[in-house]
């Protein structure tokens, strides 16, 4: 596959010009007028266009909404945090670069964590759209469908969305945040307090149910553009989903590739067991901003279906199930449990 280069006019870097500085100031002024609460990380979280955002990502999202121009070949990996994003990035990256598996592609996943292989729209590319490998058409984002830049919505770009049982998504999110808090010598919010916030819709890019519904409804309206997946179904038959992903991305496996076991090679290379035990993911660091980095290992906890039972009471599980059932009622969507 060949992909065109980005035009230099697409670059946006905060603070390099008076215009950029004024723009950043205007975004901060907008943020100062928004409803604000403390989120699961005990950080300020702002309600913008119906969803909650950390300040770091909100300012850059607003910039992306104003300036980001996708390539026609871009494929967006979309999700709410901690719903299988790392795994989906690894799978899609391996699929679309498999012709190079004997060379740089294989070494990329072996020496760089998946988040380093696929740039994040509201972090990496909002600052500098050139910060990517133009031979790889993948861009990731946690931004809800209704808040995506209009340039993406109106384009022919494809999107792949993954969601997960809300109970497991919450538990994974809480552990992730708790690990980051402890790394900064900050006592994390208790699981019980975090659960109350999550059930009220207050979490990064939440409410979770509205995030899921936005992409679900869009996938019904534009099935040729949006592939809607669940973590549970992918875990139960990963090989079938790898072939489905490849077909949707426009790079289906040939009969010869299937005979040579290419599908299973990708399944194995991107498995939780393989990725979590790589040196880079056990001991490497991932930069979240210029002054803070986290261990790559926090992105690989268990990857199991139903682990919520080891952390939530049956009453808590039932409560979140009831919330999701009510919020998804009438949509035709039933998430696996």
C-alpha cells in the first residue's frame, strides 16, 4: 500500500507563533466557562459537548476540531479508554504492515509498544500532524463520534470502534489510573468512589454509554465506513476478527497467506501473553506529556473477560448492568457480559 505525505500547512504546534499562542489562550478561555468536576484521577475534568475531558486532551481536541485534515486513506481506531485499545492497535498495525513482517513491521511491535506505533489524534497529531509514519494509515482517538472533527466525519475515512462490558472497562480503568497515581506518589481514589463517578457518567471521554451509543448509531447509518466490534467477541474468535479487520481495511488476506498461516502469526504476535512479556512493555516508559511518563506495563494488566467479579460486589455489577441496559434501550445494541 502507498500513502500520500502530509502537507506542511497541516502542522499545528502550540506556542510557536503569536497566532498559535492566541489560539491556545482562546481555548483556555472556553474551558474556563465549562462545568468542571474532579474525575477518577482526582484531576479537573471539563464537560464539553456532552462529554468529560481532562484539560490536557480537551485543549488539543478543540485545536484538532478547528484544524485537523485527515488523509483520504486514514483509518481511525476509536474507543473509550481501557476497552481493548492497545490490543486493537497492535492487531491493525500488524495487519496493514504485514508485508514487512520480516523487517521493520515485526521489529516495531517487538521494540515499541502499540501506542507508539499508532498516533493519538487529540495528543500527538493535534500538536503536529507530521508526527506519524505516513506508510501506516492508522490514527487512534478516544473522542466521541459527535465531537470528532467535521473534516473526519465528512471524509471517506474508515473507523474501527471497539467497546467492552462496562464492568470490565471500569475495573481496567480504575487499575490504570491507580497505577499512574501511585507512580506520582499520590493516593488513588478508592474503587468505591471511582465507581460512583463512573455510574454518574464522570470519567475521561464519558459517559461510557453515550460514547458507545454514538459509534453504534453511526455504524448503523454508515456500515461501509464504521466497523463496530466488541472485545468479548474478538477474544472468543480472534482469527475470524483478524480476517474481518483486514477485509474492512482493504487489505484482505490472500488464499496463499492463509495457507501459510499469516492470520495465526498475527494473532499470536498480538496476543496479551506475547505483548505483555516483551521487554519494551515490561520495562519501557510511555510519555504522556513533556513532564510525565508512565511504565508501559500499566497498559497490560490481565486482558481477561469477567475479571470485574474479582473486584466489584454482585450488587455493584448488577447496578452497572442496569444502567447500561436502560441507556442502551431501544438502540438494538446488546453488549456481551
